[in-house]
C-alpha cells in the first residue's frame, strides 16, 4: 500500500517537530527515515500510524485520507523500540493477540490462530520459544517476536520505530540483514526510523534524511551518500572534513592557505563551507606544492587496510580537526611523524555557500 | 565455612536477623500467643459455646462480609483514583494525592463522628438518603461507609507505583493490533495490575476487619444487625470476661489469617502466571 503525507505540521509547545513535511512512500518499498534525535522522524512515523495527531496536513493511505481513521482501523503494524511485548503473555499469546481481539464475526478459529502463529514464529525463526514469556528472551528475540506480532494482523504497512536501537552492535547487524531478507520475502510497504546512518544505508531501498522537522534529502542510499544535497546531509552521512573558507580570485581561501581551484560559480568574497571525505584528502609534506591547508599531524593509526591520520588545523584553521584516510604504502612513503606540519590537498571537494542557518 | 561465605558490601546478617526475630517476638508473636493461652482457660465446650452464640455469629457475618465488600469497592474506586492521579495532570492534583492518605492520619474516632454527622438522618448527605428511604448511619450501610473510608488509601498506594511504571507503549501496541478500549484494559492493563490490586485488596480488607474506632459511632450497634466483632470483644472485656474475649479474638485471628493466606496465594499465582517470578 502506498503512503503519502501532505503538509504535515506538528508542534509541541513552541518546538516545531514537523514543519510542513510532504513525502511519498511507494508500495512495497523499505524506506528509512534518518536523522539525529529530535529531528521529528519518530513523530512523523507515529502520525502515519495514527498514534499521534498532526496539527495540520493529511496522511493518505492508498490515496485515501486517513486523518480521521483510528489506529485500530488503519491496519498498520507498529514495532516499538523497546518491543512493547505483553509481559504477562507467552510468546504464543503475544503473537495471537491481534487475531484474538478481532470482532467475533471476523475472528479466526483457535486452530487457525494456532497454525498462523506457528507460521509466523517460523518466519522469525523462533518457533521453539512459543511457550516462553518475554522476560526469558534476549533483546533480539523479543524484537523478532514483536515483529511477528505486528505481522499477525496482516497489516498493509509496517512501521518500525528505531527497531534495533536498544540492541547491542552485533545483534543489531544480524537483525538488519534479517529484516532486509524478510522484506524481500514479504514486500510489505515498510518505513523504519533510525538515527544510525549505517543501518539506513545498508537496509533501506530509499532513505529520507530529516533535520529540524524538515526533509533534507530523499534518495537511494547510493545517491544520498555520493551526492549529498545539503551541508547537513554531508556531515550526517559518514565522517567528513569541514573547511570554512572564502572565495577569492577563483580559489577557496582557508585562512592564509589556498585550498582548491574554484570550479563552481560562487561570487567573489562569498563565505563557503567545503566538505571532503577522509579518503578524498591527500597529505603532502610541506614545501612540495604551494597548495593545500596546513595541518599538524596528531596521530597515525595504521592497523586497518587503510591508515588513518588525525590532524589539527594550524594557520587560521586552528581548532579544527581533520581525518585523512590513506593507503598504508602512502603513509610509509610520507614517513609522517607526530607534530609534523603538512598540507592537505583534496581530490574532490563539495562547496556550499554559508548561510546563517548552516551548521557549525 | 570460609569458602561458602559470600562477600557483602554491608555486613550484619546475624545482627539484623537476631534483631528482627526478637522484635517480632516481642511485638507480634508473644501477644498473639497470649491470646491463645488465655483462651485455653476455657474447655473446648465452653469455647464453642462462646464463639457460636447467635449474636456473635451475626457479628462475624457483618464484619467479614462488609470488610470484603468494602475492600472490593475500594479496589474498583482506588484503581480509578490511582489512574486519574498517574495518567492525567489537573489543577490540585497534588492536593488530591495528599488527601488520599488522610484516612491513615485521621484519628478513627474523628472519622467516625464526622461520617456519622454527615450520614445521619438530618446530616448533609444522610437527608437525601433518608428522602428515598435509605438509612445509612446507625445501620449496616453506615458500617460499610466507615470501612470504605478507612480502606481507601491501600489500593491507591499499592497500584500507583505499578501504574507509573506501566508503559503507554503497551496500550499503543494493543490498539495498533486492533484491540478496542475495553479489550486493551481487560487483556493488557488489568493482568499487569492484578497482583498489586490483590495486595491492595488484602490490606484494605485486613484493615477493615480490625477497625473499631470509626465504625463504633456510625454503626448504631444494634444486636444481630449492626454489631461488629471487635465490639463483641470489647463488650466481653468490659464484663471482665477475658477468656471469652480472647476466644472471639482467636476466631477472628484464624479467619483473617485464612483469608489473607488465600489472597496471598491468589496473588502469588497471578504473578507466576504472568511470568514475573520465573
């Protein structure tokens, strides 16, 4: 089922949680709502579910306005961060709950319920836990049971609110892969909220990036990672180096250093923010070339396939920290020592004009 | 021995246990034992005669019956009160929260006189009941009113913390799965609150059975109609019939003990059933 939200506005006191948000979620896709905490992603999810009311705007489920429809009738499956399993019921009863609550006329027989519950428990690979109570399960198991419970009522949409947020790193990774497989099997329109960019990029078909109640960018994981549309997206997705500069004579000046030939059209004297990913920076030892930003080597970490060099800005960019990812051979070649002054030369640089609202 | 010793940050198992046992003996066990010892002055036949006189039997029915009813009423309304106090915020909430404890603090005689004045035929509330032909004060109904009054805090105070811990997410989960309001309450909230409700019920009941001060003013103390068991004991004492008084006390004690045992058993069973003890 497709979901559309139109001009959703929600305010808590003077805090604007959602600022005229319009989005479309096509049928059968797994979409991630990604953003820092307080960006409004959970509020949006709860409004779609009907657990919260928007101040203005519409939620369309399959083209129909659902604003007046109660949660009970929206047929959405909701999965909570802290599972919200009924602790006084066994796993079996938890999963059967939705079916047993149906009006008598629509309620399946007890044997049908039994079959269905066991099918679902097999789907989440926890059939052997049917008689346990939630308190006896691990976090990962509980969340899978919560998912089975949500699926039991055959929802038209699956909404997951930080489903892996309360789990430890290893289980989280496992469940991510598992959720992706499950979605490929069921093809149910799903939206999940997360603040973990890795999780969003790895699992979702499409990522919606949100900040301060606004949508910053929508796209496939590859699109948003490779071509961030705004400074926020750039700094939120993956680690990044940030330079504050000024356009002068067709170049970017950072302090007294020249960062880059300026290919984009920016007006003379404009204040800009420049972003470069750690692997998009190279280190040159002082004196070689007249370009690049000066920095002092702070630490060289070379335990992985690539080496990471941490640097501190000097010369008008002091207080800034930089991170550069280089091939191990390159680091050996350079022979970097702690405290050495070097220059950073970007191979690729993304520039944004600085506005009052920009971060940092 | 040293190998089995477990390390604790705060030592003092022996001294605390010793103190507990001594204290419990002095305050609870010895006085209770005295009740049985005093009663044993009577022969079994005499004992049976004392505790089964129709007038005394009528007081058992009244005391235990009305205490159960009062505890039941307090369970229902105590739950509602606790719910309102936990879930909503309204002006004067803290004052109402403090008022709940008033029946604990108020001298029971004061409560009794106040209730009698209110519910008497010409009282503020009693006059309306009188108009429809219902006699509240100086009858069994008056006893019930007093018992409800003194038992009120128990259920509120036992259920309140559990309700505060109860995540609204559980209700949201239930609704999103298609449960209506009644089903959400009946199948999700109530089972979680049940052990606490039973504890509150047991406490309110126990308090009501032993209540004397507030009841005695409003009851009217009509033999066979509105006399409570504690009054029988006092009456015997006033006649210097100590053995007779303790005989009735023994019956009260045993009945209360059995009922509390049943309620506690029920409570253990419900919490076990909900997987909390496992």
